[in-house]
């Protein structure tokens, strides 16, 4: 029996032939028969379109629920911990409600627990949907705690942003930002997700608090992150330079429309290779979901320095440089550099020889090269730096 894929191929070939001759000639399914809008041609088109729609609909991603129900938030159990009066109640058809009252000022934790129901890897993320309702101004922190069978305990936190009482969708990647608990009894250096069998969705409470947490989604997924807005690089800038370079770094209201910007001034000897490269920490998670680095700048560069050195630095030390380099500019300019324009620096080593975006820990914007004057100076102003979808 002819497959739908083969039928689609025949139909495309048929249309190409018709486009060249300007008329429909023979039936694509039964050579020799005239086309003429025959029933078999119409059926072929229907089958081909159905096949393509079915192929699109079969694209799916893993969904591993933490609890019961379609959104994985039903039937979660209360973890009974001291100094907090708490109860867990079902939210009919949608999740679990956690009610709690804490009277003292010491830090306490209240949690709902679920058990892993399928394979989880560090490439996945935990999707949560919740609503926290409280009258207190001081809000607790949300936490996810992963417990391994061999005694490993790992956690990560997320701020609960005011105002309370609204539904919040939160995505927490599993490959980064988990901290080993001090009371863990294993020797692992990172979470071993294949050993995790229990997960808490918890709140860390530091002040007297009465609140209600409605948890309506708790799903592990490998669906790729698709950001809808830029992510700003907010880390402090730190200079890195050759010992012979003299520099100064400051934040001033000298950017476009008097916005704050980094001001990096430098003086270096000419006639030999020098480098001066401020860098900032990158805390953006799932960077692979973005497409480019964008920043505003002004750059007064010495004669002999042809452009800025823009780099993404991986955790293991590999350095990837934008090619070609953005040129100097006496006026404010904004440049967008797609990730595929970053090439490994010739001085850098990387075992897999490719930019691993989720391993990027710093962005650096500066200069290197051989200036022509015997003593060369310049200035680089850097405005907003962000990663764009």
C-alpha cells in the first residue's frame, strides 16, 4: 500500500510538472489517465494534507507530572515540619491548596511533596503555576527541593513577586542553580536526577505569616524554552587587562537619554599586543532559547585597534568572539550579534569546539590588539546589554 508520504511526494511532483507546462496532464496516481479534476486527484490532495497535519500534531514533548491530574498538581501530600500549623486540601479538578500559619521569627519551611512518575534529566524544566494569598508585606521564598535515594538533597529558590493573589506561571530549569543542602549525606557534586524520587514544592518563611498557596501545575518537561522578551545582563562589570594597562571603570548617567551606562577608560603602551576587557556575570538561564546578544555602545578606540572584542565565556573557560568585530563609534550605536557569529578564539581551547549557550557564564566587551601610538588611550561606554529572542 502506498504511504501517505509517498502520495505527498507524487502530488508535489505533479504540481511542479503542471507549473512548467501550464496545464494538468495526467493523473499522478495512475499514469496514463487524464487528470481533468478526477476523483483520485482530489483524494490524493486530501490524504497528503491530512498526512502533513498529522505529522505536525505528533510533535510532542515529555510531560512528567509531580502529582495527579492533567497538570500534575493534584494529590500532593503535606510534609509535616515543626513550628508551622499547616494543612493540605484538594482543589477540585485542578490542584492542591496549602494553608499555613507561622507565629515566630525563625526561618521555617512548609512543603507539598510529590513522587517522580517518569524519567527526569537536567535538560528538563519544572513548570509551576501557583497563587499565593497573604496580608503580610514580607513574602516567603518559593523553593523546590529534590531528594535522592542515596541521601542527596538539593534545592533552589525563587522570589515571590508582589502583588499576591494573582496566578503566576514559573519555569525552573533543572540544569543550573541547585544548591546542595548542608545535611545531605551523599558525595555528589550536582543533582543526580535519575536518583531523585521525591520533590518538594515549598515555601521558606522568615517572619510571622498566615497565607494560602494554591498550586495548580507541577509538570517536568523537555519542551524548549521560548522567551517572548529580552533578558537583561545585570551583573556587575569587572575589569580584566594586561598588567601594563591602566584603566578605570565606573557607572555614570551618560547613556542614551542620560540612562546609566558603564564607562571604561584605559591607557596602554603601543607597539605590542594588549588587552583590556571588562566582563559581567551572566545569570540568564536557558540561554539557548535566545538568538542574539544586543547592546548599545560608544567607543573611542586608538589607532591600530579596528573594533571591539565581544566575547561569551563558558563556565569551563572557553572564549567565543564575535566576528566581525563591531567598529568604534563616536555616537551611540546599537548592535545585535546573532549567536552563530561567535567563533572560538584562536587562543582558547574547547573539547567540543562549539559554543554551548547554556554554559555561558560571562559576557565581555572590550578590546585587544596592537595600538600604533607609543601611549594609546581610549574610552568605551556600554549601555543596556541583553539577550534577545
